[in-house]
């Protein structure tokens, strides 16, 4: 199996915030992907074209598009467990398990990094032998394909980066139906009278508020208070 370490790291960087530092690395990333040849030639050509567009884009517009694409919608979020667990309590244990996977491999997360962010996942995969990296990413293929589909629906060239990740995971990128995404800012808006609470599931002002009545069980005679 071909070595894919440099390609995985290059894809991780391409999915990062396109600040000045990253923009300065773009030519080297394109060369690393081409020289390792872990991806099919057609995909490498697409990635080089995408990198060229990033190099020619206005920096402020490039950064603004990135934030709008990845930070303001759930369907395109790069936090993988967002697509599986959402904001449920199950996400916490899953994050702990993934962190422990990294630690067992001798890797420690930085103070501001979350284990389920795709850039972190790809960085970790790049430290593993090619077969293990392929299997590790393959377990997440259904999530990666959902993100790919959401990016393709938005006609974003970032979709080719997700397609490349899927190919390294041993899967083919296939578009699947994607529901219209509700912006995160709207879904987490706070009602004025309940500052600090999500509006999700709450009735609007002046509307009946649902209540749930639970019958109190009478104490058992002789039981301790």
C-alpha cells in the first residue's frame, strides 16, 4: 500500500482556516500531494486547481467564505461527532474515547483542539501506517460522505478535499440527499426572557407552555424518613 502520510497532512492543512500562514504553504502542499501520488491523478489535478483558486482569491473574502461554510452550519461542520451525536450527552464519552485512542498512540492534543475535528483526525491518521490509517478513516466514511454531499450541494470546491479523504479511506465519494441546514446562530438564539437558554423546544411568548404532572408516590408505611 502506498505511503499517504504527506497527503493526509496536506489535506488536514487545506481544511484549516486559510490565514496568512496557510496561504504561504499552499504551493508546498500541492507539491507534496503530487510527489507522494497516494491519490489518483484526476483527484490530484482537482486539488491543484483548488489550491490555485485559493492562491488567487482575496484573503479577506477567502477567510469569510471559510467561516460561513464551516462555522455557521451543522451539515458542513468539520466536527465529526456533531453529525452523529449533535449536542447530546453521548458526544462527551465519544470525545473521551477518541482522545484515549490518540494517547495510546503517544499523541497529546493541544489545549485548544477538539479530538473530533477533521483536521485533528487527519493529523492523527498521518502518524499511522497506511493500512491502519485507511481502516481508521474508513470507520468514519459515512460521516465524511455526508459532509462531502453537503459541500457539493453548496457547490463548494472544498468538496474535492473531502472526496480525497474518502479515497484514502478506501471509499468512493457519493452524493447522498442532504436536508436544508439551519444556521447555528438561529438554532442557538436566546429568548429575551430566558437569557442563556436555547430556544429549541420552547413555546413562544403568549403561547401555552406544556407541563408534565408526575403523581407523587405515597410513602411506604414504616419506611425511614
